[in-house]
């Protein structure tokens, strides 16, 4: 049976919902912790030429949510 910590780590690895966004803990193999969290909108297409900015990186889940809230306010 997984511990509470292991269960939470597994949940984070699958991604957490925040409205129409998903937030993942996916730290890159570098010593900088400001890119550990990734957020992406459900409708993000990822094409380089699309200009779609509905994705990003942050140092914490709270920073991701603040970035998302700012994007939503600017693009409402």
C-alpha cells in the first residue's frame, strides 16, 4: 500500500487539473528549480508557428496557477 507521500507524488506525476489547464511536476535534470512545474491548456496545439502561449514553466504549483490566472485575465 503506498504511503500518503507516494500517493501524492503519483497524483502530481499524472497532472493536476486547474480549470481547462493541467499542471505537471516534471523537473528537468538541471540544478535550477524554477522550471520544475509545467502547465498547459487543454486546447494548446504546440505548433511552433501558431503563436499559442497557453503553456509555460514555473518553480511551484502556486506560480503556475498565478501565471494561468494572469493569462486568463489578459485573454478573457
